[in-house]
C-alpha cells in the first residue's frame, strides 16, 4: 500500500513538473523577434522560424582507404539528430554554428516541438512535422538552459537546471533537488545547453578544473541526452576526445531557398504590422540588394533580418559588414529617440565629441551618431572592457553595478530605453532577482568593442595582447578584428602584425609546422590544429574583404601559412592574393588539396601568385599538379624546404581518387639538392 502511494505521488509530481515546464517554455521561449530593432516586432516562433540546413560532420575512420575524411550528411529530421541507426539515442550531441546563424532559435524550436508533443495545441498542428513530434515524444522531460544567463559561479549541470528553471516554475516549492536527480536518472530526458561559447568555467571551481574553457560538470546518466549549442571555436578549445562527442552537427548558413523563405516571412509580418494597404514584396527587396556584394551576409539570419528592416524603412543597407551594423545602430538610435519623444521623456543631451575622438568615416557622415557620440563611445568602452576582461565568464552579461562603473546612470537609462542594451526579464522569485544586462546580440557588442579600439588604439594594445595570447583566444575575437578592419585598416594591420609575430611561438602553430598534417588528418590534435589554422586564415580574408568593400586602401595584414582546399573559391583566392602580395618573403607553408583537375590547381596557383616563393618550409600537395607547376614550387625554396608531402589525387564527388604521375628527372634533381629537407612523404602512385 505504501509503495502504491509513493508511486502515485511520484507520478503526480512528474506530471506537475512536466505541465509547469510546458507553461514556462511556452511563455518565455515561444517568440522570436523579427528584429531587435523594435520590440513590437516580436512574433510566434512557429509562424516565423525557418530551419537552416543541418549537416552531420561525424568522423568516419576508414584508414587505408581513399574515403578518409569526415562523413558529411544532411540532417532532415529530429530523428537524424537524436537517434543512431540502431534506434538508440545519442548521449552527447554538439551543435555548432557561427554567430547569427540561429543556434538559440534552433534550440527554442526543439523546445516548442517537445511542448507540442506532450501538450498538443490544435491551432499549431500544421506548423510541426509529425515525425519530429514523434521523435520528441521519446523524451519524457526537456530542460533548456540558457548558459549566458546562468550565474557565473555555477558549473554543474544539476544546479544550472535547478536555479535557472525549477526555481521559476509555477509550483517550484514542490520540486526538490532530489526529485530532479531522480528524474534525470530514471526518465528519458533531453537537456539543451544553449550557448557554450557564451559561458566560461569559473576559475574558482573547487573540483580542480580551473580552465575557463572546461565544460560544465555533467554526471554520467544512462537515459539522459545532452545537446549543447556553441560557436565552432569553443569546440576547438575545450579539447574533447572523440569518445566525448557522439554526434556533431553543424547549422549551416541559409541556402537560397531558406533565405527567401525567411525574407518572405519577415516581409509578411512587417507588412501586416506597418503597411497593410501598401505591402512590399520579396521581389522588391531582391531587386534593391542585387547589386550589393552581400551574398554571404544574406545567408546569416540575424544580418538578413536587419537588412530587411533597413530596406523596409527606406534606409541604406550598406556595402560592408561594418556599414550594415552602423546603419542598424543609426536606425536603432533614430527609432529610440522617437519612442522617447512619444513617451514625453526628456531627451539625452549628448555631446559632439568630434574634436576629442577620431570618429570613423562610416559614423562621421551621420549627424545623429555624431551628436550622440558620447553615448556610442560609452557603449564602446563597456563593450571593450567586458570582452577583453581577464574574467572571461563575465564578458557577455553583466550586473547593473558593473555597468555603472563604466557608464553613467543617465547613459545606461538612455541605452535601455533606446534598445542598445537589454535587461533580462525578472520572472523569478523576488529574492533571486538580479538586474542582468547585455547587448542585443554578441556581434553588436563586438562592433562596439572594435569602435573603441579604433578610437584608443595606442592606449589599449596591452589589454588586447594580454587576452589574445594564443591562437584560439585570437579567434574568439575574430569578429572584433573584422569590424576593426572596416573602422580603421591601419589599426587592425598594426595589431594583427604584432599578434602574428607572437603567434610563431603558439603551440598549435609550432605543432602544425613540425608535424605531417594535412586536410585529411584524423589524429584529434592534428584535426584541431588544421581547423584552427583554417579559421585564422578565414579571419584574415574576411578582414581584407571588409577593407576592400569599403573602398579603403588595403592594409598590411600578416600571414605565414596558406591552406587551399575545395572551400577556397576563385573569389577567395583573389582576396588571399592581397595577403600573399604583402607577405611574399614571409610565407612559411603552403597546403593545396581537393582540386578537381590539374587546370584548377594551376588556376589557384596563378591567382595567388605562388609559383616562385623563396621562403617555404612546408609544402603539402594533395592534388594532381602539372609537372611545370610542381617544378616551380620546389625550385623556389631549395634552401628552405624542410617538409614535403606529395599525394597525387583528383577530388571528384567528394571522393579522393589517386592518380599516377611521373616526376621529371630535373625535378628529382631539385629534390636531391635540398640539404635542409627533414621529411619527404610520397604516397603510392608516384613514379620517379
């Protein structure tokens, strides 16, 4: 009888918790903004969200075969995300995506699907796939934790759930920590940890893990699946073994179809709220942006929505990433001032600080920005101080008291009213409420931090170098440097040159330059190094692109290693050429792989101007070069080359097909005269 009563109580408690969780999620996670520019444009996720393409990038090990590369497959349903081929659940899933691609919206959509699976709402039936509903029925409980909002002293999973979710449920006093532990151990649960890149492990942790890049403490549980979203750089630095990642899925940028769908959804909502009698069309937006070189930006949801709002208001979108954000800031400021005026509040009496600061050209030409530059530079100081803080766990969300140490009460009040800063909703217990502030989006904070650097570059370099002391740490700030390229090419050139010279001592670069590493490596450390080096190169090309599109003269950016594979288009090669021209005698390593024909190899080589380099230490060729191209590459660096890897391969349909190529006698003579050569790796299929 006692056992029956206990079972009944347990079932009632679980049902109450599930019901409260659904109410909580539907109240706070069911909406997403069309744009942070205007609060009133907050719409139901179910009628607005567009699923970006998903790709599994799980590594398939087939040593000794040509197919030695990560198996990339498209993800079409939640079953593909959560279930193995044998029907068993994955336990540790990592979802990676760049800033603004929609990691949080993806997590919210999973959350809403789970709610619909357990408490169906008839009006929403058509907005969910039946197979996704069936998949989410598998999970008896779902706990979604926004890591950016978690108290920075907490680093274990159960405490995160208890404090950030259970304490805010309608019947919170009924649910104990013991109840939570029982559910996580005995029921099939899904835990969504959103934003690992926006969280840092507290250095005060008493469990011996003082590395800020360590992951939360998660107990081993048989029936619990953990899905973590993060930006790619974070996954690179937390150094998880392959056994710690069951599933790695990438949220790709929108493709043409999903971009048009999101554009259509946004314009439909904006028409309904603003222009019901004179609706604008998707075709008009496409026509207005067709001449802009922004194809890569229109596939990032956050950026695309800002562009739509700017166009909808008849404003200039901008030619570069920096200009787009400047125009967004301008629109936010002008709309915010109108809102303040309509409320009858006193305006912020800003100062024109044109004589005090070197105002970047993209802001200097805008009167409203000049007249409120005191506010903008105050925000810029806050953004920089927090991003480049030694306390990494506090660089994205901050207590009100911390903010007031940097900007005045008047400026803070103005920024909250305008919408530059947001204050988290206080929907918890009175005793647990805190005023937590943040920028509307991490990329907005990065924009403002770059603005501050461009105005104070002589005074703060030590602060930058102190934080950017390793390659992963630099990549964490990549957006800041790209924005800085738009503000001040000369400043970003000087900073990256100093950083680049320091990087010669970075352990990952040393390992890269002293190991046989190529794009098809499968040793975890080699994979990590390769991806980080590619990310460094991508940051440099994005910076050059920003400078070029803004019409400014090209700045000197430092590069020593070139990695050319199938992801490097002809257009990217043209951008890379601007880098190689300025570093002719500094290029230390070249890797060329995944070319479909010898002609493609020649084309990339000529576009980049790499035929006659005289400073190479490492040359990796996993392609089929023409004999004359191979000869020129080798003859230029007879005295410096120490590592040579040759694999004659044609890359077709994502498969590596080995080819036979005879090396001419004159090229063999060059090889025999390389007195500094330490490693030569020739894969079968090469005849001399």
